[in-house]
C-alpha cells in the first residue's frame, strides 16, 4: 500500500518498503522522482537544510560539501603548491602565523 509523507516543498512516497522523494522542478514545475533509503527519508524531515541536502543527494548521488570541507580542501591544495601563497596573497588568510612561517620559505624556494 502506498503512503505519502509530505514535507515542505517535497513529498516522499513509501511503497512496500521502497521510498522515492519527489518535488516540482523546472519551468513547468513537473514532478521529479528519485529513489532513496529509509534513513535518507528520515534525514529529509529533520530540518529544511537536511531536506535540501537530501534533494541534492537524490539528484546527484553525492552529498553537498560543507564550508569546512571546502576550506580544508583549499588549504590542502595550497600546501601542495605553496608558491600560491606569494602569487595570490589572499591565500595567506587561510593559514595561521605558525603555518605561514613554515610555508612561506618553501614558497620562496619554489619560485
């Protein structure tokens, strides 16, 4: 038996132990449907942010990254290419004074 769980701007259809998330999309607000798990369904109802993340996951297959992950990824990239600290001085804001004491000499040698 089909059961519909309504959220804010989306719905989840439960049918014999399977789940699909649906929401209107596109210029004509046509409904889209994506399969999800029960655990993902439960996350969608926790908050608006969680519902957004579930939609992104359902549509792309990947969870959206958060700001901390993006910042750490950028820091790791600059650590691998420390010359970017001199070429793009704004990159220095990503690091503490102690980290810069180590990285800047390496950057100068690289250039």
